[in-house]
C-alpha cells in the first residue's frame, strides 16, 4: 500500500495531534469546572419556548434534543471515556446502543410519569460516571481489587442515570400535557441524532490521535484530566445539595 500521507518532520505531526487532543480535553474539563451548574440544563431561550408552547411540535423538540446532546459536556466526557480504547466499530456500536437504551428509557419514562429526583444528587452520580469510566480505562479496578467490572452493564446503568438527570431538568420546565408524548419522542430522536454527531466527531479525533506516536504516552494524562473534571462535578453538586 502506498503511503499518501504528507511527509513531515519526525514526530512533528504526532506531537501536534497529541497536543490538540489534550487541549480539547482540558477545555472540556475547564468548562465542566466553571459551568457545572449548567449540567443537563436548557438555555434560557429554549426554556422559555418549552414553557410557553402547547401542542405537537416535532421539529423544534428534535432540534432541542440534538442540541442538548452535542453541547452536553458531561455526556461528551463520559462518551469519550467509553470509546477511548474501543477500536472496532462493532464494539463502539454495542456500547453506544447500551447508553442510548438507558438514556432514552429514563428520559422518556421520567418526564412522562413525573419521576422527580433531586437534581444535585443525580448530577453528582453523572460526575461519578465519568470518574468510574476513567478509572476503568486506567486499569484501577484490576490493580486494586483483582477484578474487572462488567463494562457493558456499567454503561447501561450510567445511561439510565444520564437520562434521569435530563428528565429531572425537563420536568422543572412544565411541558404542556397537550402533545407531551410525541414531543418527548421527537426530543429523544433529537438526542440520538446529536449522539451520532458527537460520536462521529469523537471518532474522527480519536482516529487521528491513535496514529500519533505519543498516544499511549499521553493516554494516562488524558484520562486523569477527564477524571479530575468528574471529581469537580461530584464536589460541586454535593456542595449544592448540602448548602443550597
């Protein structure tokens, strides 16, 4: 096979790719640290729209669902951790599907049946999901306890919590009963579309990074950065629970 990649100085391309990935992860972490109160939230404009309308509005709710997933830094951090060491598309599809099933189930059921959960606690658990997955990526459970947890079950379970976190926020906006079910289904379709968009972006970035010479050298650092953001999310939300 002929290598058609441009010939750049030794290691230069790899260093730039690694630097770019770590910069993206740091930005996500900083955004998470500085904007934890916005986890699973909807912008003020979208919130006002949701609270004012009634009836079936499929396209707007599809858009809102997609926007939520693409801009949800907590989802993106967890997603990044889940597929960090997945190389085969078959495995990526399995884990993404498990997360989607969990997220969709509790989001739809939570809003439809009015399952109200304290938002600080649920968002703390979502921060825990990021910490859990990065520790898994670092091989901590095998070293500490000599066992490997079921990663598929963990992805499904944390997907349930991610969906419940969104449901809790949506309930606060008191969506009109008229057209509730079709609007929720449209919102969920939008979430899945946004999930595919986010997945595509992450896979493209990971594809470039994995070809860089420094990938394995910096994989540990990247997971520590994500884990730190998860701990900040947990601390912020627990502080809000006990203080607010």
